[in-house]
């Protein structure tokens, strides 16, 4: 949906950021005719499907359908909001933005303001940094960092800080800085007292700022420096922060992940920093939660492969089962690795060094292979036939899901069935039959779900056809203007696109597809614009196609009017028959009176 932004400024930012240069910062592009092509980062792409047009300043993937302008590429690639993408590209081009550039409606007074919380978080980060590097106040915390092997430059780079062993250090400083106590509480930095006032949420803790992909400080993790039983503490959920959707270090690691194609996910803050310190800049961490679909969905924008790295004393089996489900659902390559010798990644790096750590990552095991080994252990240790049967059905369900997701090819399928046959002492045909039964049941379920989805409507197709023609031949609106009204566009997104396009054309302007994309916050709207433009460009014959489509839309409206009148007649409306007669008489000999199907 188009928002109330300063679009002249957005257009300026678009023009200042050449799409070829921006996309090339994320992936390799090769020349192909007048365009450039590369592997699409928005799906698993083995043959270059993403086309970038220097002349039109748009991109389009002809495999997954992703498309848009330079803003939408950055928005989708880095999982940003539309305003964040604008700010990112403005910064890249050296264009300064006034704080009020996004002329949005004022937020509800009862709702915390995300921008204000981000600003408050950054203020808190600076306060805690000052504490850490204060000669006296931060001495113990710095000794802890030295003990853990974290260098001063790493601590500075990651903006580590210190929350003092005080009930009101931060709240008192906030009061002096005229930061409202409600805002401090909304940011999760203070807690209301039972009587009145507030006290600090984090006390006597080493503080780890958590940044989102755009560099905003969205929350904190705190490691106790005392005897608090809660060793680690994260910020509470806020309008900015949800730990199940965030990854520590992704802002710092995003470019290395793109370059290597691999993201390594560990469990701790110090694990991440130590990995970066030892030359592994593609490492991130979950924030005290298991690896989730949200994490996978976020990482698949940057990585083709994910390695989950666990401590050697972590069982990993429950995590592996969950990772397998995510692997198949998100269609991303997930591998499992374990640090040996009972160490966490941070300690292992310090003890064994970078080469040994690299060997651990190189030996990461495919999640399906890991699941097979776990299944073998279950079969060998299960005490009853029922346990063996349940484990077998579960494994076959995973195999069926893997085949459907394209993770298991025909050769691998045959090998798995052969292995199962030997392990279970059953004929291969019996195992194959059971697998087919599970797959058939899955396909029937999928088919039933698809049947509940609405089928495409030829009226919507006619609306798309009108926009295809106008996006490629804007002058046709003047020729067919009286026949093309906004009321013809009943599909919501097409109605919005038509509205913005008509505003341009009625002012005598002919916008490019990129300019139209810049008018919408939604990547889906931009994708639709580019798709319609490209479909129309390839089809050509704009004048004839738009006239046929308009005929279809007008005929449909007339038939809807007939149905309304007939319904009124059924209700014995006194003048219904007269209205029908008048309508039929006016349409006599009119070639547009019937429904014209494309």
C-alpha cells in the first residue's frame, strides 16, 4: 500500500543508487545482452535467474517471481522495512534525511514509538560503554574479558558495555538526560517499582548490544559478573525486539555470509565474537532459543547453507529434529556440527585454534545424514516392536517430506530404501510401499488444501491486462480514458497500482516501473508492477489487448447489473421488469453486451 512519504526525495535516492552497483554488492552479476544476470538470492538458484536492467533500473527473477526497484531489492535482501531501506540507501548515497522525512500519521499515544526506543537503546549503549572503559568502574569487567580471551579491539568493535552494580545508575542518568521513565521502561531498560518509580533492569552485567539488520540497537543481552543465578538475561519483548526472530551478530556478519554462502549459528555471544576475532566473520548466534523458522527465513536471504554448531555436551537430537523440519519447510541446506572435547566454540577456538575450528565446520554433517544415524541408534536400542515402528514411520515421513522438497533425489531415495530394508530386515518392496502410502496421503492433503484456495478469475486477468498495456504504452489511457475507470479494478492490489499510475498519467507524466515501485512500501506490490510490465512487454500489441480487456470488464459490470435487477424482480420489485427491458433495449446491437472471455 502506498504510504504518505516524500516521494520526490525517494525518487532522488533511487536515482543516486544505481541498481547494478547495489545488487553487485550482494551477488555476482554477468553481462547478458543489454541486461545482467546472477543467481537469485530469494530462492535456491542453481542457474542464473535474476535479471537486472541498467536502463529500467529494475530487477526480476524469472524463476521465483521476485522483482522491483533498487529499494525493494535492499528491503528484501536485508529484511528491512521500507523506511529502513530508504534510510540505508540515503546513507549509501550521502543524502541526509530530515527526521520528519516519512510523513506518516502520528503513532497512537498509547503505543511505544519504535524510533524513540531505538534511540534510547543507543543512548544506553553509550552509557554502558563509558562504564566499561572507565579506569575504576570497568576494571573487573575488563579483567573478565581478558580472561575469556576477548581482545580490546573486539570489545570496542562489538560495543560491549557494563551495567554497574547499582539499582538506579541508568535510570538516574536518564532523568538527567530528560528521557522519560515510561520510554525507558518501554525499551526494557527499567522496571517499575512496587510502590513508585523505576529501577534498572540490568545490574552488574557485561552488556552485549543486539542490532537488527539495519544497524538499529533493538535490545541487549547481559552476562552476570556476580553470583546471579540468571547467568544471561535478554531484553524483554518490545516493539523492536523478539528474541525468537533475532540473531546476534547478523548485522556484522551479513556481508561475509553473502560472500561465503554459509551462515554458522552458535549459541552464545562470546562464541560469536571469538569466531569473528579468529577470522570467521560469518558466525551468528540465536538468543537463548532454539533455531526457529524465523531464523531460517531471515538467514536464507543471505545464505545458501546453514551450519548449526553445538557444544559437544549438547545432545543435539531434539535440535536436529526441529532443524530437519525447518530445513524441509524452508528448502534450505542445514548441516550439524559439534565442538569436540567438551568445549564451547569460544573455549575451543582459544584452545585448539582457527585451523581446528575450520575442520569442525568442514566436517559438518548433512541434517538428513545426521537424522539417519539417529534413527539407526533408535532401532538398535529400542526395546519394543511398537517403538521400532514409531521410529520407522517418523523417519519415512521425513524421507517423504525430503522428496517433496527436492532434498532427496531418486538415487538417494533408492539407497535409503535399501538401507532401511537391511536395517529392519524387511523386503525393499515393503519399505517402498509404505513410503508411497505416506507420500500419497501427503499429496491428498496438499490437494485438499489447494482446493480450498480460490481459483484465478478471468475478470482479475482482464484488470491485469489493462495495467500491462498502460505500463508499457501510457498514452493509451488518453485514447481509452472514458472507458477506463478506477471502479473497474476490483482486486485490491491492482486497484492501488492503478490509482498511483493514473495519478501520474493524469498529470501528463509517464512514470517508469522503478518510479512506481518506489511509491509502495510492499515488496509484493513492486513485484506485481515489474511482473505486469515484463508480461506486457513480451506480449506487445498493446492497443488491441487493452480494448479487449476493457470490453470484458464493461461486459462483466453490465451482467452484474442484470443480475441485480433480476434479483430485484424475484423480490417482486414493482419496476424491475421495466428496468430489465430498458437495459436490454439500450444494449441491442452492442457488441460489448456479452461476456467476452479471453
